[in-house]
C-alpha cells in the first residue's frame, strides 16, 4: 500500500513543480509583454511630447517675432516723434533767432535815427542860442534908443507905467464892486426863494428813497424768543425761505428785516405777521406760510397793476404788461419808486400831449410803460429801454408806443411825436430836487451781482446776499452737492467774488447743505 502511495505523491509533487514552473514562465512572459507595451506607450508619449514641444517652440518663436516687430514699431514711432519735436524746437529757435536779428537791426536803425536827431537838435540849439544873443543885443540897443528919445531911463519908465496901471485897476475894481452889489440886491430875494423852495422839495417828496430795512413791531418781547426758536432753528428757517436777514436786538417790541429786494422784504414781513398771529412757529410751518405769502404777493402785484391802469384811464393792456406794472411797486430806480415815477411820467405825458394837440391816451400809455424793462423776470444784457420795447412789441402795443419806450434814452431813432414827450417827461420826473439818489441803486445792483455769482455754479438752489453784502448765504441741492463739494463750492465762489467784483471790506460765503427724508403715513 505504501509502495502504491509513494509514486502517487511523487507524481503530485512533480506535477506541482511542473505547474509552478509553467506559471512562472507564463508570468515572465506576461511581464515581458507588459514591459514591451509600456516601452511602446512611452515611445508614443515621447514622440507626442516632442511634436507638442516643436509646435510650442514655433508658437513662442512666432510670438517673440511679433513682439519684436511691435516693439520695433513703437521704438520707431518714438524716434520719429522725438525727431519731429527736435525739428519743431530747431524751427522755433531759428524763428526766434531770425526775429532777434530783425529786432536787432530795427534797434540799430532806431539808434542811428536817434543819433541823427540828437545831432540835429544840438545844431538847432546852438543856432537858437546864437539868435537869442543877437536878439538881446538888439533889445538893449532899442532900449538905449528909447531912453535917448524919451529922456527917461528904463527904471523911470517902468515906475510911470506901474503907477498908471494901478490907478486904472483901482477905478475898474470900484466899478465892478458897485455893479456886483447892485445885482446882488436885485437878485437876493429871488435866490432866497429858490433855496427855500429847493429845501422844501427835498424834504417833502413822498417816499423818495426806499430804505433797505423794514421794522416789524411785536406785542411783547416774549415773541422774539419764539421767532428765534430752539438753537436758532426758526430764524434760520425764515432766513433760508425768504432770503431776508432778520436782526433781533435790544430794540423793545421790534425786530428789523434787512434786504435790498422789497418783494422779499414784504414776503418776510407778511409771513412773520401770519406766524406770530397764528402762534405756531416751527420750520415746516414757516415754509408753508412763506409759500402762501408768495402766492398772495403775486396776486397783490396783479391787483396793483389793474388799479394803476384804471386810475390812469388806460384800456386794453395785455395781462403780462399789467403784471409788470404791478411789479414796479416793489422796484426802485436810483432810489425813486418805479411805479410812482411811471405814474408821474404818464400824467405828465398826458398833459403835455393835450397841450400839443396829440393823442393824450397814447402818450399816457407810453409814459406808464417806458420803464417796464427795469423789472425783468430774467437777466438780460439789453438796455432797459430796448428790453421794454421788445416786451411791448411782443404783447401787441402800437408802433408809436414801442418806439417811445425804446427811444426815451436815445438808443434808437425817434419816429413819432410821442417819443420826445416821453423823454422830456421822464427827465422832468427824475430831475426834481431830491427825486433820485444813485448811491442806493448802485448798492442794490452790487448785491444782485453778488447773488448772480453764486447762481453761476451748478447745484446752487438759492442764494441770498445779507448783512449789507458782507455775507453771501448759498443753499445747495443735497442730491447734487456732497459735504466735500460744499466746502470746495464755498472756496470757488469766494475766489470768483474776489477776482471779478469790487467791494469794501470782506464777503463771507456760507454754503448750506440740508438733507431731508420725508415719508407719508396713510
């Protein structure tokens, strides 16, 4: 049994060994195939990498060439630009050298002419000195001859002449004194009447010069505190809304409203009256009352215009011209109220036209409208006479009236008899003693110019000249002007005022920027 098992075991061992060897051979063959495939794959990868590298190399070389060409082109442009600049500089130098040569030759020519003139002058001076010497000799000889003829010396002759002149002058002086005394006696009474009449006229003219302040009376001084408000917010709101400076001082039961514009001052006065009467004084209420008052003033302007044309018997006037006539109430010309002046000119024109046998109604119409160009809604570079003529033409006035308006300061030719009548009556009204004062008008114009400077900058909503032109208060739109820009704007406005205007003292420019958030609860 054992003999049978042993061969079987040996066979199994031999089979296992043979199987192991076959497996090893197969594994070695498989590894060899794997290595071969790997080498083949590596060879493909290397070949692909070489191809990609060649392509990348060509790409980079192409880019480098393009960059080189671009840099070369830019370099050439720079060189051309430099050459161009050098040529320009060289040309300028040549021009300057040529100009300097011309100036030098011109100066040399002038110097030669000057030397020639100096030589000529020296020659003439020498000639004049010779002539003077000769003249002096001739004069001495003539004096000696006269002394021999008259038997008097030169000193004696002078003394006789002076004595006779003194007696003649004394006689003439006595006659002149006597004549002056007689004339003074004759005209003394007349001159005295003129002086007295002139004085009465200067004092008696109604509201000849409008002031720039209004006094607002209060029932008690307690109201002053309510007008000022907590930390001054109410008074600041009133000043910002109306553009009028409010002066609260120690004056009992009164505050002062200061502004060169009578319309603004009247709006502020009526607004304060309504606020004090109502009792509710706070910023929101102030703005509401000011807006209502502005509308009321506009209505009053129309009513004043209507009453004026009715009083003067003028019919068919355009509504815009009626409104312009009403605005004259709140304007002045050289300190003279413009509406009062225009009414006076209209009446004078009517009287003069009637005396000359002309149409008195047309003359009155032209006289009333002759200064409408002084109350424009917007600024214009035209003289007020031509601007008024344009408005009259625009609103359908007759050619005679338009010509009289435009010609009353000789800016255009007079084409009708009404024109000289308006010119003469305008002069009569303005030339009365005490009727006008130019200082106030120039002062008001300076304040208007001060405000116009601020409106020349973007973002400015309102501008008010206060404290007699010593401060310009500018209110800007918060959406357009930031806090930083507000400071820049204040500096820019102050520089423009300093460069473009002439004014006494200093002008403070205050820029106010206010942000509001408003919502409505429904």
